[in-house]
């Protein structure tokens, strides 16, 4: 059932993005207030977006159980209604089927979304950018252990950062993986 939900959510989001500019995802009314799904025009020219064809959701949404409660959540890259900025949100699924949205990060230039995406990270142990020799503060982790699926926020063919559920903080944390 979770796989069916993931496929449906990804397909609905992808249809909304690749369709006409006036197309909206089926659940846009429940997106965070002041935010909307990206449109084709927000993502650059078709040639610039060829890399997105490898993913059903065009690397703009991913669904999995990010906080380990057994209910599939959804991560979305959304554009602020004024078109100036974009943000990474996680919709934590509630038992009644609704989502409670948490903004994980906001980026001031919406044009940069053309080179950004998100995808799933499997549970496991991962070295961070600090373990790879970058100059980091002493309190920054060298390795992270993911007990649940996480979100890989990436720049196409460049850096990436993982957003993951931190059991101790009972909230999301982030770690740069590549620079």
C-alpha cells in the first residue's frame, strides 16, 4: 500500500509540473499557505531540465517514512507564491491522512531551483563532508547514522545535503555530504 501511495503522489506531482503552467497538483489546496508547486517555467528550458526525466517526480518530491512512525511522509520542493524563493518542506503524515508541513530550508533565489532536486536516501551509515576533509566545527558530525529514510537535497552534478530525522531532538537535522 505504501508503494502505491508513493507512486500516486509522485505521479500527481509530476503531472502538475510537466503539464500546462496553469496545472495544479490534486492536493495543492493542502500545501503550506503561501507556497505552490513549481511550474515548467520555474525550472528553466527543456534542454536544461533533461536530467529531471530520470525521475517520475522530476526530483521535486519524494515520499517515504522519514520519521519512523510507520506512515509515509512527503518531501516537496515548493515555490513561494510571489515566485521569488523556494523551499524544502516535509509533510509529516498524520493518522487521519492529512500532513503537517515543516519547512526544512528556504532559499532566496527561485531561479536556483532549476539545478536543485531531492531524492530518497536509504537507512545506513554515511560519511559527511567533514569526514571528507572539509574544515568543520568540532560539533559537526563526521558520520551520520540514518535509522529511517532521509532526503537528499542536491545540486545536479554537484553538492548535496541530507535532511534526516534526529531521534534525540525529535525533529529534522541536516548534514552536508559533498561540497
